C-alpha cells in the first residue's frame, strides 16, 4: 500500500468519525438536578415551557418563559412549526440565545420539555438539554422557586434549520418500508390499533413498532392514575434507569436509522432523545407524524379506520345541548336565590 492509499484511508476514516460525531450530537441530552444547578450557576440559560400561569406560580430562578411551548411554536391546525422567522423573532425577543447552552424543563415527564429542546436543536442550537424531572424534581429537593418573571435582554440570533434530525411526509413515504430503517410509533396502543382516531384516519404506518412514550417512565400508567386521583404525586413519571430503558428498546438496532413519530411530533421528541441518550446513532423525528401521514390518503395504513364525522357532530351537538341545559338550571337556581 503506497502513501497516497494511506492518506485516502485516513481521510475516509476521519470523515466517518466526524460524521458519526455530528450525528451523535444532533439530539438533545437528558440531565439531572445536580447538573441543572451547576449549569445555572455557570450561566446556562433555562427555559420553562409551561403556560404563563404555571410559570408565575413558581419556576426555577432565572428561567424564562414565553407561554405554553406547544401553542406558541406550532400552527394550531397542522400542529407543525410556525414559520422560522416567527420562531426567531419570538426567541430573540425573549432573549433565548440558541448559541448558548439551554436547559429545558416543564413538569415531570412533560413531553413538551423534550419538544422545546428538539426545537432548539432543529433551529440550529448546538447545546440543548432536558431536565426530565422538571419543576417537580426541583421543588422536591427543597430548592426555592421564583414567582417573578425573568426578563432577559433581547438578542439578535439568526436561526439555521437543521433538517437532518427531521423527516418530512414525502421522505417518510420513502423510508417506512426500507429494511435499513426502523420506525417507532410512540402513541398509545389504542391509537396504534386504530381504536382512538385523532386524525382523518386511524391506524399506524406499516411496519412501525409501537412503544408508547409513557413506557419510558417508571410507571407508564402514572398520568392516568393521577387523572383518576388514584395517586397523589407524579413520581411515577420519572425516567426508568438506563438498564430498564435499554431493555425496553433491546429489539431495536442502535446502528440503524431510527424514525420516531406520534400524533404531531411532541411525544416522539421524548422517545427520540431517550434513544439518543442510549447510544442510538441516527435518530430522527417525523415532525408531521400521524396528522401528516393520515392526511395523505394514498399513504398505506395498517389497522386503518376512518373518523365518522357525522357521529362526531352528533355527539358534539348532544354535548352542547347538555351544556345548555345545565346553564339554564344554574341560571334558574341563581334567580331563585335572588
């Protein structure tokens, strides 16, 4: 082998190593409470993605807020990102500098914290991190909260899209039946089976593997139990340890391209970041997710079901009639009291 051949092999090796390094860094990472405290002391930015009311009731000191991330960053109908320039203006006005380290949090297990961190990365941020236990973990550790909004100096930072971590509907139609690509459906089993229809069609992308994002938690049923008041805290929404998470995804190949989807990309963001943390090399989020796939009527669907619009309208009308009756009853009771 001559010197030129050696140079060529070294060049190829360096390129592959660099490409793998870039791929490994294109998703946010997950950090714990101690990291958050040290990073905050060192000047890291902290973004609270909850709604303004929750933020004002108590937030991590120094954290900024621009309202519910799921509402301010997405089109209300398509649930895709609003135009890049609008995101840029919003973040710059808030003082959120994507060129700095940014730690994102919400309540414990809130997938919008992952969505916020994913958004930072997608729009060119280089160092986004997620504090999974969020405000709950912060307060449980006895740390003080602030009720005064943090106001940062506005910045002027141009956003640069990083489409390599996302998949469009057109790309998804080319990838879903590729044997070198594995697809994870992070929705509930009922959504996957087509029993819970949240778009024009129900079902799932052919070949997708259903691993609900809640399975990342110590107790996947924690949110349901909380809603039914069967438990008093959201401790069960803490992340499983690394070994348990590795077992959860043990049937997948970390070397393969992995695409995660849900209803609109939010829950998928959490699973995507977890996979990256476990060492999966090439993880992407199908942003439009089921809303985008189901709307393409020529796109194939397993367990396909359709939304019965007539039945839905009938139920809405019935519900509205019941609301009107209750309002009349309340009005009548108020008149009697007066």
